[in-house]
């Protein structure tokens, strides 16, 4: 064994467990969906439940999809009988906690679809985590439920 191979063994072998772990995240995504909008909608809202099964806090720092110009994280705040949306720099999920993206709370704001989207379509998007892991998520486009008819977006 030459010196070069010896160095490889010494350096690379201890790293293997870490390398094998790369690409896996502690986040579990459930019930991901996008609400169907009116034809030519400029923005759509996306929802999901994100559970952190790990023992460290995880942040989602950005999201993107080839079907949208951009994706933001929003939170709807109710004050003085009005609902308004605040842009969030990131979504943070504590260990063991579940963050619900739902009507009247946190949601994905999907901005300027490149093509019309209707129920039955599905959207692939990538969530980038603070650990630099990219988490792909598929969201079907669905009709809003009855209980959600009072929800409005103001931009
Ligand atoms: Cu919004």
C-alpha cells in the first residue's frame, strides 16, 4: 500500500458514516397540498404538516419549484378583525414538534405559476434545510374544503 492510499484510508473511512447520513433529513412531511385557485391566479397557497423526528431543531430556509417564479413562507396574523400575512424568513421546527401549515396560520405562498394549475395536477418542490439537505415534496392541487371558504389572501 502506498502512502497516498494510506492517507485515503485514514481520512475517508472515519467520514463514511457522516457521508452516508447526508441527504437524509429528520423531517416527516404529511398531508401536503396546494389549494386550487381561480383561473390565472397570481398566487397559490400550499399546506402540509412537518414533523421533526430528530433531536435537533431544523429550519427550512427556502423553497423552490420549476413551476413557480418564487415561493415564500407566510404566516397569517389575525388582529383587529383583519387577517394579514407576514413573510417569514424561515420555518423552524423544534425536536419532536409538528409545524402545521394550514389555513389562517403558516403556509407556503407560491408566486406566479408558469402554467395554469388545476385540481388533479401535482407540483414538485424542493425544501432547503439549514443542514443544506434538499427535501423534495410532491403536492397535489385540490379544492379547498367547505370550512375554508372564508380564507382570503391580500397582496
Ligand atoms: Cu400568504
